[in-house]
C-alpha cells in the first residue's frame, strides 16, 4: 500500500494514548447521532421512558460488539480496517413496518434474518463481483453521503419545530460547521485530528447560550449511577410476510458494506484501484454477525458507519486500534444511564453540523469510486437513474408514503431505492455486451495508422466494458509496442480482445516468426551480436508490461497473448 498524504496513523499503527483517547471520544460523538434511529423505534412502540433508555443502552452494547466484529482482523470475520458500526435508515424502515404488523418481537426477530442473509452472501461475495462492480459500491457510498447531508440540513434548518425554519438553528449549525471545516483545513496536529469534537463542543455551548434544548427531554426522576439494561421489552417472532423487506435490507446492507470497506481501503492506500474482496467478505461476515446480535439483544440492525469512516479520512487517524477503543467505550457507557441519555440527547444544530461535515467526505469518496472506471452510456444510465431515484425518494417522501405497504420497504428509503435501482439496472444493462472484439490491421496499414486504430479500439471497448483506466492503458501500450516491433506482415495482423470483469486478454495473430520473450534482460553485447537483438530487448520489456505474456508459433503463424488481471 502507498501511504496517502493526509494520513497520520494508518490501519496498522497505534496512536499515542492521548490521540487514541480524544479520537475515541470524537468518533463516539459522531456515531451517537445515529442513536436517534433506535429512539424513533422505541417512540413508535410507545415504550415508557425506562424501557426507552434500556433499548438505547442495549443498542450501545450492540454498537460496541458490532464495531469490534467489523474492525477486527481474523481468518473468517472482520474487515481489518477501521469500520465502526452505526445504525442505518435501511433497517429503520423495515423495522417500523414490522412494528406496525407484528410488534417489536417481529422487528427483532426479522432483524436476525437480515443478518443471516449477509452471512449467507459473505463466503460467495467474490463470485458476485461481476454483478456488483465498484461503481455500484460507489453509488451506494455517494447516496449515503447525500442522505446524510439531507438529514443534516433538515436538523440544521430546525424543520420539525413549530414555525418552520429557525434562524438560531441555522446560525449555530453554520458556526459549528465553519469551526469544523476551518480547523480541518487550515490547522495541523491535534486541532485537525479533533476538529469535529472541538466544533461540536463549541456548538453545544452556543446552543446552551441560545436556550436550545436537547432533542430528548431530561426525565424528572433522574438516573442511578450505574444500571444493568433490562431486556424486559425484548422478544422475537418470525413473520413470513416480512421476509421480503428484511431480505432486501440485508442485500442493501451488503452493497453498502462493500462501499464502506472499499472506502476504508482507499483511505489507507493512495494507489487503490480495486477492492480487496477477502477483506470485503470478512467485513460482511462481521456485519452479519453484528446484525444477528442486534436482533438478539433487542436493537435495530446496523452496518459500518460511513460517517465515522469519513471522519477518519478528515482527521487522518485510521488505526484499527481506534475501532477496538470505540467498541469498548460504547459498551462501557451503556451501563451509565447519564451517559446513555446525553449520547442520545444531542442538540439539533450540533447533530446537523456533524452530519454535513462527514457527508462531504463520504460523497466525495463515492464519486471517486464511481469514476475509477471508464464509463460508457450504459454505466451513465445506471449511475444517473439510481441517483435520480434516490433524490426523488427524499424530495417526494410524502408522496411515496402513500404507496401500498408492500412497496414501503423499497420506496420509503432513498438509500434502499437507489441501491435497488443500481443493482437491477446493472444486471439489465449487461444484456447485449459483447465480451469479445476484434480489430483487423491490413498489410497496407502504416505504423502510425495502426497505433491510432489500436488506441481507438481499446478506448471504445474499454469504456463499453467499464474496464479500469490503468488496465486499458497497459493493454494499449503492449499492443502498440508489439506492432512496432513486429511490423505489419503481408497477411496483416488480427487483434482480438476479451473481457470478463476479472480478466482482460488481448492477442496479436500474424504470419511470421514468433517474438522471443527472454526472462532476463539481454546485455548490450547480446543485443549487438544478434540479428534479433532489438526483438529480444522488446520481448523482455513487453514481458514486464503485462501480468502474463505468452508467445506461440504454429504452421507459420504466431500469436502474442497479453493477460491483465482486472
């Protein structure tokens, strides 16, 4: 891996205790904004305050366990990267639907089913690469960033309070966001690493001075010092009619997890070009186990927190050790009622600033993943329409809410709708794509003309296949250099290309002697002494330009085969 410029502590490095401690608190503060989702579930279930706090506390324990499962590095479980867990909208919609059609027991029981779906997909994920290319993961990441920004804007404008847009909410949100961006952009060291935490602290002070209350009212009876969360509200029931929405949620979580882990990989490697599917599979297994655990303890399902991953990029601290510390702190604070309350009772302007701040990095990462590959008209349709549907789901939320209940799990959530569109459209747009293409180079073709023809051939079909830029450029170079060395025989040259998502193979077939491919670089004396000295040197250089090179000769005809891993 090549170390990115802004990375201070990479995945394998352990920060000093001070940095580790403050970074842990900062991530906990960011992730805690997502506790609003279990609060919404508990509120809709009309749980009394004591059981609401128990549900949130159990959710924090689940957050701690899930963060460790997703971050750890083992043979079977864990991405090996900093991937803290977080609650997601993709599980809130199906859980609310289950709540209204079977109670909390159905919501918790079916959440485990969603986790089992991920566990089933995890070992076969590498075989699904053709169906889930990197741009799909990029779409999901970008839509997630967009959803975070939309949610943050809603809180920042004070929508939901009486009287429409609240000027004091807007002012404090902008102030908090300006502090975060300013520290992150124009400072170094601790101020940059803790820009989100410092900005949030300033925002909370401003909210206090302005009289803005916590989102969750403080209970009148107070709290004990320590409390073991009760599971009295927890039960499980499996409803066959709820299978579809939770299976969809499990598949959507799979794609989102792929995007999030890929983002974590990119943060640690400036030369990143494609996801490491072993890491993705292990990360998905961790996500599946975490979701099953969530259902067991009575919580919403969860995936890795893209907000926290975006924060790690913003601060330059991407250590795996930080993930363990985040998990331990969440689990420990779950037994402290005051901590549970204050983590879930943040103010709207501070929550808004944190969401928008992390959304900037998330959205940018998604766009970079999308553009890592060449885009043809088909890919443009997949990307553009998926984005459009996701935006429509947010803009016309009230309209989609009138659809029949059977459609709500998909159309009621912008992330699920955009992800579903991306996956389905990708499958449809693969129809009619030819995997084999050929280019004849007649005998009267000049060298310069041949180079131009090869350039156009590889650019056109590379874009159609959505092959990576670097692989297409390497193949173009090999073909052009080989033609210059071989020349154009009297019978011409046939260029053939084949692509299958995992491999790019190009062949030159011609009448004449085969091109030698020496294992070692020929010395100057050998080059000068041989009539084929130039061909020997060219063959050696071409051997190093592709992942595999093979030269064969049969019945007067030769074939030069270049293989590129994709």
